[in-house]
């Protein structure tokens, strides 16, 4: 799905969600809400969001209401108008959209995308491509932090594909919660283990996501329908072991490991 060529990222999709004649627009990454806010203007978000001042966004899939960022810090935004959000809600970045007539025009992206590897011609207009008859599309970009908004031929929102940066880009390792058998992988791609409770699955996956697990403790990764490991056997990790997994939309599949035993 994502391949790096001399600091150029080619993003492709082979019928992974979009259908024929869908419009896919590349945008800077949005944000994931970390705390509940009721009718407030200071939403707290996880670090690593892509918002800057004057960006607009909508919440989850509701494109009828937009909000504007007036102040942006790593973990908190100031927005207008006030909003109500809950942990895990998604703030979908639509950039400096003109909002002509009060509706989203989908013209606010500042991501440069190209149809050819050399990227010597002008970027694709408004960072959007159309899927072919098989629902496939591809483009090149130097920006490794792209979210995508998918709309059907009538302009209706179909999907928000979150975080190419979370698939194959770099992230600061987070540590799983000790005792959690199904830890969340929502906010990164590299994780350290904690405690000894066996892991049987991972919460909040995104189709196409790749994660890397770094063992800090002796812990078992359990083979099963939700987590398919090489040899159909559990992986008893010890300190310094690593494991890489790909989520195919229904299960995690092992793609690499480093077994220090």
C-alpha cells in the first residue's frame, strides 16, 4: 500500500474500500480526541495531529457542521464554534476550505500529490484522484502524513482513511497498559510491552495498518482467528524480541519477527 522511493511515498489502494468513480482527496492528518468536552471550545487531542490555525474540520462523519481552528498546540486546539466530543472521536481535517455557501467545497488541501514518480509536472489539482472501475487509485507524494477523504460520484462522504503516517511512517514507541489482553493501537505503529498478560488481539485497528511490537517483558502473543502467527503457534516473546503485524481488515497477520531466544 505505501512504499518509499528516495523519500517519495507512493500511495496505492487496490479496492480497499472505495468503489468505482469515487473521489479520493489527500489531506493533512486530523486528530483523535483524548478527553470529553461538552459545549466547549478547547478540545484535547492526542499528540501528532496535523492542524494549523485557520484549518477547518468536521467530527467523525458529520459533514453538515464544521469548526475552525483558531489556536493549535500539540495536545489542545481552540476552535469555533463550541463543540461536544468524546474520547476517540475523530476531527477530520479539511484544511483551509472556502466553505462557499456554508457547505464544504473540498478545496482546502495543501498536500501536493502527483501521478508520476519524477514529480516534475504540476501537482494534481486540489490533491484529488478518481478511482477506476475496480475501485483502485494511486499517486505519489513527499508528504508521509496523509489522511484521505473518500466521496462517491454524488459527492457524499463514503469514508475517512486515517493516517498513512500510522502505517509505515515513524512514531515514538508507546507502551501498552500492563494487564490489557487487547491493547489499543489507535495512536501509533510502534509499541513496547508491559506486564506478562498474554495478548490475544489489538483494539482500534485500521485496515492496512502495520504495527511493530518491542518486547520489554516476557509475554505471550497468542495465535488465533484474530491474530494469525507464523506456524499457527503462539510467540513467547522475551526482552529484545520484536514482532511486526499487518491488519487486513479482519485479522492481524504476522509479517516479520526477531526471536532472540
